[in-house]
């Protein structure tokens, strides 16, 4: 997962005001994101986390800040979400990534099954005791 001010746009609708970004530049950034097998995680909140803080027709707002993640990261944090905060002391708004698990969600890999035949193995108790102490 990568979070930050990329100073690039993935789409033309990520900018309000000012001159439009060149298509080739947007396309080049999109290619980099795709070549890195990443995806934009989206967001909740303010559509434009950067602004030049000018008024009226001089105001330019853009989505220059974003969170990108690859599939293994998204698989490990399937409920992750991104929120754009409110303006603070900067021309960029804060971005929060919440990786909390949903309540009651338990990540299960391969299911462990105990085989009764292991009890007859001389080292069985030692292995179990050592494993419990280690964890």
C-alpha cells in the first residue's frame, strides 16, 4: 500500500478549475499504476484533497493525494477504507486509511484438524507444549 501526494491525476474529473491536464500525462500515470499491479482504493469525503486556496474563478482543486494498493495487500485487509479529512494548516487535506477488521470477521487459512493417531507419538506432548510456549 502506498499513500501520498502523487501530484498526478488518474481521470480528468479529478480536477476542478484551471487548465485541463494533458491526456498523455494522465494516461502515463494510469499506466504506471497498472504496471505496478496497483489500484486506487477510492475514498469517502472531500472529492478534492488539494486546493490552491484561492477564491472565485482562480480556485483550482484536484485529487492529487491518493492511496494505492496491490491485490495481496487488499486480500490481507479486505475491509480497508480511505477517508479524506477536512482542511487543516496545509493546502492538502489529511487522508486516513482504516484497516480495521469487521466485527466477527475471522481470517481463516487452512483449517487445522487434529488426528487421534498423533497422541500415540512419543514427541506429541513435547511438540504441543513447545508450540504453546512459543506463541
